[in-house]
C-alpha cells in the first residue's frame, strides 16, 4: 500500500465534500453571498446594519453631514457586542503609536443640553461605555463622543477636532 501525500488527501476530501454534500456547499456559498449583498460596496455588515469607516477624518458636524449624504447617520451603539465589533473596525491596523489616531466619532453628543447625551438623530442612549472619569467635559467644547481603541471605551471630545468617523445605516435587505 502506498502512502498518499497530504495534498492528495486534502484534494480527495474536498472532492468528496463537493460530490457528497452539494446542498451544504450551496447553502454555505449562499450564506456568504447573502452577507455580501446586505450592504453597498465598501460598507461592512453587522447585526442588521451597514457601517462605513471614513479614515480621513473631519469635524463631528461635517461627519454627521457626510453620513447623511450617504443616507446614513453617525454610528449609534446599542450593545456591548456592537461596541466590540466597532472597536475592532476602528482600531485594527489603523493605529499609530499616538493614541489620538485610535479613535473615531460616534453620533453621541450633548450639544443641546450639557450632560444629557443623545444620538445625532435625537434618540435616547440606552447603552453607554464611558472610560472613567468620562464624560468629564475637560474643555467647555467636549460635547461629542469618540470611541477609543483598543478598549472600546467612550470619551467626550471637542466637536471641532478632526477625527475619523463611522457611518451606520440599515442593510439593503
């Protein structure tokens, strides 16, 4: 009996999988294609929504306007799971040694009433993940929320700072 190479065994296993399990293969391919079709090109899908990270950065007000131009809004984080996913989206491979490069605007702000944070669309925040001692209004202009990598904690920052930002919108399907 001859000994088969690892490649021959892997090829045979793949062929068996394709011949014996065409329905399983079809379903797996459909699942991957389905996820890809939920969002516009360049947007990422998570939890029924599509997200786009603009790494060039701008002020919070300009970021809000640019998201609206895409029929989207600045990200509204509703759960620890979403927060963790966004943290990876913001940070992975994009951070320099300076911590200021590892953050992005969210839609959170207290522009209307100091200390009362809401989302940019006027909706109430049901989830927060503040970095202690935030929110601290370190300056009088600290009215807009950023998410920080690697912990995913939030801080209030001056809205006139130039930062990357994350847009969110409902998925296409």
